[in-house]
C-alpha cells in the first residue's frame, strides 16, 4: 500500500487551529453575553431620559419629586398617593395660567399620563384645603 500524504493528519497543526477556533468562539460568546447583558438597560435609560419622566409621591404633607429638573416636551407624569388621606396635584408654570390637573387620588392610588411641558419654572401643589400651606408644594424646573 502506498501512503496517502494528502489525507494524513498533522496533529500539531490541527491542535493549533482547534485552539484558535475555541479562543475565537469564547471571544464571540463573551461579546454576545456582554452585549445582551448591557444593551437593554442602557437603551431603556436613553429612552426614559429622552421622553422625560417625573414621579410625584403625595404624602401628608409633602410632595416628593423623583427629580427637580426635567427636559421640556413630552413628560411622563406619574402621581402616587402614598399617604393616608386623599390628595390631588396641580402644576403651573410661573407666568402662565395654564394648569396641569391631576385628579384627586385615594391612598394607594396611582395616576399617570404624558403631559407637554414648555420650559420654565413650575409650581406643584396639592389643592385640597390647607394642604399646600402645610407643605404639599414643590418647584420643578423644565428646560
Ligand atoms: Cu393633599
């Protein structure tokens, strides 16, 4: 029998190429893992900041804003009554008569909507008797 040189395996070269392929596969897997772990979170953060979001917690007798500044335009406004009494919420830009009115909520209730806020300084308050005077007011900057 004559040897068949072309079909003879070369163990050293084979081992080297297998090692390279494994290394490449490991790199690809690591890249995929980091992409799938990192991408959804960062995209969600970009979307949230681009749209603008403001959460207002209503308790006796305070309004707690999730942030003091939001970007002008469409803002996702969320109000939650975490107190033990009903509360409502008004927003008014200084120098304007236009008010954003959030209906009265009962304890535990939540309300949200997208509102359009032009740039300016806004006063937020609860319009129930005495509530603003007792501390349920806050300032928001929109820019
Ligand atoms: Cu109130």
